[in-house]
């Protein structure tokens, strides 16, 4: 991420936070929308910056003959983590702690279910090494 991009992210965050604080006094429902818009814009900018990192990860995994299926699983897990954290923080900011904790729990369960094929493959490899 370039310095200018980082400054833009900080600027969006500060402007969004200031606007949300100002609007919270008069129209609390709009303050939440401003926070969501700023968070979504920052998240979008970060996702665009992560695309080269994903291609680098893919080329590294291909060099060690790592299955492409596992790369997809890892990228999906990363996306689930970011999405659940963002949604959980927004819920916490609006005072909905119970909903935030359920979102985080749902993310953990989704990651566990998504990683089951990797666990099975790892266990199969370990068992084949033991039975040599």
C-alpha cells in the first residue's frame, strides 16, 4: 500500500468519524449509515490492494506444488475473517454486542467447516506416514 493510499484511508476514516459524530446529535440513523459507508469504502480499497498479494501467494504455492483447492480455502477463510470482523465492529459500534458476538461465532464456524477437507488431507498424510 502506497503512502498516498494510506493517507486516503486515514482521511476517509477521519471524515467519516467526524461526520458520524456530528450527525449523531441530530439524526442518529444517518450517523450509522455514514459509518457504514466509510467502513465499506475503506474495506473496498483494502481488497483492491490485496489482489497482488493473492497472486503472489498463488505463485508461491505453485512452486511448492500446493493444491489450488487449498489456496482457495485459505483465501475464503481470510475473506470470512475480514467480513465478520468488519460486521462485528459495526454492530459493536451501534451497541449491539450480542449480535456482534453471534457474527463472530458464525465466522468461526464457517471457517471450521471450510477447513474440514484440509484437516482430512492432513490427517490422511499423517496416517500414511505412521503406517510406513
